[in-house]
């Protein structure tokens, strides 16, 4: 079959896979190929056991795979054949050298740019899907055009705003799609070509365009603002616990102000995920590079509050469980960084598990979708840890339950049954404020929510 366009995506991860599957699904007239250096990942994409869990993803992949959606390890061939190349390789925080722990590690990105240059035999539009420091497009252009071989490369920025857990919904019906380009004739033409692709299913008014630096910066700023909301309400949760105020009531009161809005105001043990921390640190590093120390410090505060919130959670557990966790059994209820994903990258559960193990607590980890990742994350942890799919078995014989992920299924658990099986006094630390605290208290639990008065059966001092 003759396809209208040939699209390639380099990087078959949490972003590349779902994004391209939706493009292929919505646009059967295009051939969409996704390539990766990791052959196991590609084999999984070609199987019934996809490498990532996202509601609705399996169906979308099943409909398009083999028709106009292909997963492959043949990167060079893919580059030669396509007119538009999305790049969605990972850009983690650097762990070595200058900027370690702050700057984005651009080695995968740089290698990809070189590979594109080497194997291109015709003009290409290159689309930045990965989240990158501002002005990466310029670096990419410099790598791509060093040969002066007559091939034209137009680099566009098209950051991805999907949220894991709702990726398919977000991709099918996004709040907006942002496309940044150089404002030259050929840059604007390339931008229009990408607009045309999205316009197959997204209303034009939601496809916004900008200059390329605004687009690159907008992604970092979007994540910084979202994370800032979480850190703001989490900082308030600490004051609530000291004063008797209830963070849910405060959040409702401020969220009903239409200038503030009510989204992203749930206090919790802290944010996780591969992006928020990494992207804020990336922004902070960028600010320092431009000598904007006050701006850097302001955004760094968002990450600091998040670290503080996680540490506070552990210290609260330690203090309330009579200042020792040694030999006590704790059930970690949920390990994914949020509900409806199996992703555990930067999950607060990793930090909490490690800190509890340092206190010599014995841990039982349970999660409906993230146990495989949890086992990898806790490989080498210094302490006694086991993994159990069934939450009832996981809580059996435990002194405490720490809720780490807001899985819906946890709200419906039979806590009466769980209480009966636990060591007494039994504690629940609800790191997501998802449970019915009064009900748990009446069952017999000592209940410690975030940002609300604790409910305990101990006599007041
Ligand atoms: N995960 C999210 O929710 C999310 C959301 C928006 C943006 N982003 C950004 O998108 C980018 C990708 O994130 P992700 O979560 O999909 O990462 P990921 O680690 O899941 O996937 C990246 C993939 O790229 C592959 N890869 C690396 N170098 C390669 C190369 N030279 N050639 C071919 N493949 C290569 C890796 O093997 C991996 O499978 C990052 O920049 C991230 O910040 C992520």
C-alpha cells in the first residue's frame, strides 16, 4: 500500500510508544514506524505483553499494528525511509561530570542526531518530542548540518504533555498541542506539515504554534508549575498537621476561587515520576547557566519541599510507632508513582522503602501493576523485603500500612478483614488521603492522614 507520509519515531518508551500508536490509529494513511536500540522492548511492543501499562493502549496498538504501525530495531533503515522523524529518546538527569544531579544528560539525544545525519539521503523534518533544555534545537541543527551535503533538516519542537495513567485519553483529546519552529520560510512550512498531522483528529484552535525556544521552555515550565502546585499544598499540609486545620478543607476553600482552580491540590506523600524532578532541575540548571540565581533558587524550592515531605512521612511513622521500627513489619500499599501506571520511576515509595529499611523495618510491597518494576528498584536494598500481589496477604501480620499509590482498588478493600490479620496496635499512614479515615478509626486502626488531625486510640498526653 502507498502511504501518504512515512513517519519514524526514535525511542519506543512511555512517550514514543503511546504517541505514535495514537497517530497511527487516527491516521491510517500514514506509515508510522517506531524504532529503539533495545531489542527486548521492541519484541514486547510486537507481542501481547506490551512493555508499559496504560489504560486503552493495548486496544489502540492492536488496531494499528501491522496495518500502518510497525515496531522495529532497524533504526538506519527507518531514517532513510521517512520524511518526518520524531525523537523521543530518554533525557535523564546527568549522573556524572559537570552538572551532575541537575543538568539533562543529552548523550542519547546527541547520538541520535548523528545517526540521523549519517543515514539521511533526503530532506527531513526532525521533531523534538523528548523534553530538552532550551536551545537544544540549535545544537541539533549544528550536528545535522555539519556535512553540507545538500540535505535540508528542519528541526521542530513538539513537547509532549501527556500524563502517564491517562496517556491515551490525553493524546486523543489533548488540552493543546504545541509546535515550535524557526520563523524562517522553511521552518514555518515544516511547522505547517506537523500541524496537518495533528489536525487529522485535533481541532485547529487547540494546535498552537510558537517560536522554537518558547516551545522548548514551555515544557519545562509546564512541569515546574504542576509540581509547584503539589509542593505548595504539601507545604500547607505540614502547617495543617501542627494547627488542627484540615488540608482537604483548605484545598477546597482555595480551589473554588476560579483564579486558582481545584486541580492538583491533593496533598500527598510527594510527587514522583520520571519528569517533574528532572525537568525542574533542568530548569534550575539552565537558570544558573544564565546567572539567574534567585530564579534558580525559587524553582529548586519545589524539589526541596518534595524531599521534605517524603522525609517527614518517614519521621512521622517512626515517631508514632514509639520511635522504633526495628523488626516491625510494614505493608507498602502501592508502589507505582501514581495510579493507573506500572511506572515506578522516582516513585516516593522507593525513597520510603529505603528509609524504612534503614530503620530495620521488614517490608512487604504490593501493587496491582508495578511489582516487576518494584523488584528491580529494590534490588540490593539492605533489609528484609518481600513482594506480594494480593493486598490482603501483604498486610497479614503487619504492624503498619503505608499507602503510597492512589489505586482505586485500595479504596474498596475490606479493612475489617485486614485489621483482624494485623499485629496490634495497627497503624495506617495514608500517604494519598484516599481512605475513609473515620471508618478505619472505628475499625480500630490508628490513622495518620496527610495534613489532617491523626485519629488514634491512645490516650492524650
Ligand atoms: N514519561 C512521560 O510521562 C513523559 C511525558 C512527557 C515527556 N517525556 C519526555 O520524553 C522523553 C522520553 O521519555 P520516556 O518516558 O518515553 O523514556 P523511556 O526511557 O521510557 O524511553 C526512551 C527510549 O529511548 C530509547 N533510546 C535511547 N537512545 C536511543 C537511540 N540512540 N536510538 C534508539 N532508541 C534509543 C531507549 O531504549 C528507550 O526505550 C524524555 O525526554 C522525557 O522527559 C516523558
